[in-house]
C-alpha cells in the first residue's frame, strides 16, 4: 500500500513562484480598466467614520521616472492604502507641475534660431504640448508601479481652470496688502535670464578670487581720525562687483586701527590678518568706527566716492571688518544702503554682462570702459585686478560654497531688478505678519520624522521676502495692469475677477493674446489707453504652493477636504513645496494647508553614494520591474527606513526578494493546508492558543507601527513572527497533525482554524504594501479564508483578539537547546531524524501538558519523565534536565514516527485513521 495516498497533503493552485515581471502588468491593467479598483475603494468606504486624503506634491512634467519618483509614489500609495485597509475613506488625486523653465528650455532647444520669430503664444502652446506628452508618459509609468488613485482626472497646473485658481490666490494676497513690487537684489540666473527664489538655488563648491583692496580716505576722513594718506582695506570674493561699490560698511561702536603701512582694519581681526601676511600689524592709531560715518573714501577703480556707513551685518569672523558695499549686488548691502538713502546701481544685464550703465555712471575710467561693456562679469575679474594696480594689497584664489541655479547648474549672481515679492514682515494679516502666522501654524502640524519641525521652522524664521516674479514665457502671468502715468498696479476687484473668469475659459494665454480693452470688464471705469500690462510670470513654486486651493477647495476634484491630512515629499521640500504651500495658504487663509508632513530621504547605492550615470550605479524602476517585479520594489520601500537616505542595489534587491519569497511561501502553506476546512473550530489546543497569542501581539505591534507610518519597524516585527514563531515552529510542528491525523480530528481542525484566523488578519495587514500579492492570493484562497470577500479590496484589517498568555519560556528555551544538540547528532550521523528519539525530562511543567502536543513541539516520537541511564545526549535549562534517548518502538511507514509496536506496521494513530480512509 502506498501510504502517501492516504495522507492529507497540502492543496492549492497559488503558485510558489510569483513570476512577477510577467504577471503584474496583467493584473495592474485589470485594476485600472475592467475592475476600476480606485472607484471601488471609494464606494466600499462611503460613509466611513474616518477619512484620509493625501495631497500629491506634483512631479515635474518633464522626462521619465527615476527611482526617487518610484520611492515617492510607492510610499504615498502604501500610506493611502494603509488608511484604506484599516477601514477609512481615502482620496488620492495625483497631479503634475506643468509650467517652468526646464520645459521652456526644451522648447527653445527644439526651436533654435526660430525662437526669435516665434510668438509668446506659440512658445506657450509648444510648452503645453511638451508637458502633455510627458504627463501621459509618466502617468503610464506610475501605473506600472501599482499605484492607485484618480488617474482618470489628475490635476495639472496648466489646465485653464487651474491657472485661474493660481491667479486668484495671487489676487487674494495682493488684496491683503503683502504683495509688493520693488527694486531689490535677488538671485539671478544669467544662464536662464530670470530671477530665482531661495528654493531654486543649490550650493556647490566654486573657485573664486580672494582680494584685499585699499581705498584712499578723503582729506576730510583723514582729518577726522588724525591721519594722512590712510587707506581703508576691504575684502571681497567678487571683484566684478567693485565698479558698483557705493559704500564701505563698518561695525557700529567697534574699535578700528591704522597700521604702520597706513592701512585700516578692525582691531579684533588684526591678529588673523597678520597671520595671513596682509599686514605686519604695527598699530599707530585706534579709533571708533562711528567717527567715520558718512565720510568718504575713493574707489581706486573709478575714482568715485564711497561713503562710510555703519551696519550690524558687519561681523568679526573674517575679512577686514570693512565691508565692500554694492547695494545692487547683495541683500545686506541693499538693506544698509536703504537706511542711508544710497542709490542702487546695476551695471549688469540679464545675461550677466556689463551694460552701458558703466558709461553713464562712469564706473570705469574713460580709457578702458569700452572694452568692458558687453563682457561677462565672470570674465572681467582678471581685468579688474589688473586695473586696480597698487591698490591690491593681496590677491589669491580659494574654493568656497557658492549658489548655483538648480535648473541650468550655472553659478548665479545677486542682481537688483524690479520684482514682485510676498512680504514676510508686513503686519497685514489681522495684525500679524506672514512670518508670524506661518510659525504659529507650524506648531499645529505633526511631522514624520519629528526633526522636520525644526527644519521648516528655521527656514521660515530666516527666509527673506519671497520673490515670486520671473522674466520668462511659460507660466501663469502676474496679470495686473499698471497705470502708465503713476506706474502703480491696479488691484481693482472687478478687473481682477474679470481676468480670472477669462483665464477659466481661455487659459492664461489670454494675457498675451488679448488686448487690454478685451481684458477689462464691460463699461469699466478704467481707460485701456492709460494702462499697460505687467509681463512677468509667477515663480513655479507659487503654482505648486497654490495646489491646495485648486485641488482641495475649488470643487473641481474629488480629492478630499482642506486641510489635507498629509503632504508627503522628499526632505528637500522643507525649502520647497512644504514652505511655498504654507506661505500661500497662510497668506490667503491664515492657516496651514496640511495636518501632517512626512518626509523621506533620497535614494543612494549600497555604499551610500549618490546615483550617477557616469558612475554606473543608477537603478531604474523599469529595470527592477523587469528583473524582480514591482512587488519587490514596493517591499524594498516598506522594509527601508525612509527617514534617512535609502540604499538600493542589485544585492539589496536580492535580499528583499528572499524576504518576499518567505512571505509568499508562508501564505502558500497556510492556504494549502486549510483547503478542506468548511467551518472554524473554536476549541483550540494549547499549541494553537500559543500561536494565536503570538500572532495577536505581533499583529498589534505591526499595525501600530504601520498606523504611525513606521513601516520598516512594522515589517521587522512581522517578518520575525512569520519566520521564527509561525514558520519556524508552529507550521513545522503542525505538519504531522495536518497530514497524518484523521481528516476531521479535533486538533487538525483546531490547527486549521488557527491558520485561517491568522491568514485573514495577515492579508489586509500586508495588503497596503503587497497589494498585488494579496489580490492574487484572493483568487486562490479557499472560501473559509475569503470569508465572503471577493478580492483584496474587500478586505478590512480587524486584528486578532487572543490575549490568553501561554507561559512558554521553558518550552522555547528547551526547544532551542534541543535542536542545537540535534544538529550535532545529525552531523555525526548518529541520527537522521528527531522522530527516532524520545525526550525524557524532569520538568513537571512540560509533563503536565497534553503529551501529543509536547511530542509534536519537539518533533520526537515520545516524551516522558527521566528513567534511562543510557542516553545520546543531555542538557539542562532553567534547572531542568533533558535527555535524548533512542525510541524502542518501530517506524510507522505512514507518519514516520517511531510509535509502531512491530516492524512494518503502522502506529495506533495511523491504524485508526486508515479505517476511515
């Protein structure tokens, strides 16, 4: 008789290998098309007591997805689904940032020389087409990641209604009185020919000159401090700004010295200057800085007067203590000059070249000025140093951190131009400033990780006014009229509303396409002939900073309410989207647009190196999907600590694949061994109670971690339970009763019932991350597991409630030691299987339990009290003795336990079962 045919072996069609790369696209396609899963999810939770909406930080509609995009969207998807599978009503509307410089530059490259003959409207239409193309590309790529959301109606900042919403946010801020136009130095990208905001600047190392220049004091200044021929020594790293010098700033009430070389320095810096070889340091005179206030020195480059002024920005941590001040080229320079009524001179054009202001303001001597007009400022340094001649006290080169344009990757400059700013410190918001309102609101936001609150607070505390104007074509226009005579902007409510209504129908292109008379309301009180258009466009950060209004408040999208429950982006967005959204929302509504902020790190290789095509360590999400499957990428996100940078490589993905294999095979074992169960058994054995208690604790801890978005901690707990307690002990122990007991034996049905309960709780717990796998499981799960549910999206996590504590310390400890010895016995070929053994013990606690349970716990053929003097091995644990003795019975050919009374016979248990087979 072939006893194998009498065993109740596992039965399931759920495959051991997922073949993810081949199978995932088919299932994902069914989610988005035939099954309309996102719509089903909304319908299933309609009327739920708790809702959750994650407002999407828009990716830029340019280029293909990289691994950072995949991390971001998968993490958003896991979080949204976590709320869904915990029973909440969810909303997630993906979106795209469509305006801005990168797209415009792509269009310019395509146009080449034709750009000059192409109208702004045509350029904008080409930009729109480019954005549309990449939105379609990126949407398809996001969908291949199994991300669920409203892909049928995503938001796009270039939609006509959306452009109108952005414009209306601008108008609301203008009406509050915190939108200001003024000439002020701002970051200027000469490569892109536009102003930049703080968030559009990144810092890199740059080599520059370090130059000390001596300015002769005027006769009056010399007389004031009692010197003759004294020279004020300034230090700068930007010689090209010296033509625009208007002043020399000194620290108020500070002591300055005149050295034996007749050079003036701040006294606290003298020791360092001596060490650097700038001066010998012999002091012939001391004076207080205030004595020189409003007196003059002479710029050696052009013989123009340079006024001594006092400023708190002058620090005693470097330089000479005399600060070269060009109000058109620096924030501090501008503010201190403003106090003294000093003119702002700007001799640099939008391309970073000197213009004719050099001539009109006589910023160079007549004999050299012509060769400098039209010269790029960064190419002028050497010529300026040459022209300074003996006025140069010292010159060298050094490398320092310098601002670069994050789009063109070229160094930026400070350049004073007329720009639009959102004022941070005007008390126009119910008596508070925008800075105060924003800082107050941050206190009401929960941050994941908590360190985010300090970063955002620090940035709001220290940020300057927000420059929101750009001198480009592709963006939402700052669509204001200006009075030709007074040059004052018109903030008339009727005019602004009319423009917004036109934008809703025709889009923002109407600002360029229509005449002023066509943009004014009918029977307007304004004369179109006396108006002119502002032709700047908005900073693209203002676009994305307004998305809460267009998406959450407009009623155009089914995106959940304002405030959003969560904003989630990379940690760099403290200076970007989190900040711009906070400022626009606080300026308009005086409250933050979000309740929670979650930030993640960046993707790096396994050595922690930044990914680079030249290094060859780039991991593309499409390549991972083709080689391993999207489910592996999603599990990588779930297993990673996203609060810091996330490492990814082929080796790491192989390790994740192994973890996935363990999860999949555990689920497969559970499904396969409950296929014949029709109803749950409620009378559990001690072993079943033990695993149900372990599962309850593990699932409770895991679900708590998941609810707190600590996925790596949750998965660590869960995987430890699955491998150590469930697979490592329980399922292994249960094989005998599952395969060999009578089909309807109480302990077999008890084990199956425990496995069903664990499976029912496990599936919705891992479904947010491994949605594909759980959905596939539901195709093959027995009805007892499905419990009336059809697919993954019918599931709701309920958890387990088995709190009965089973004291297991002696059992775990003795089992561990037992199997340590078994390894040695097998290695020495003393035994082949633990079933050859009987375990003898002095432990009354162990002996007091059901013997069948204890026999299976140790996977032996018998357990009894100590009675043998001869044994294969002995060990002690918790003051109890354990001996391993060879069984004196025979191997049962059906169950392989050594419990048969005669050679070739089956054991009593199997004999009983066979009567019913």
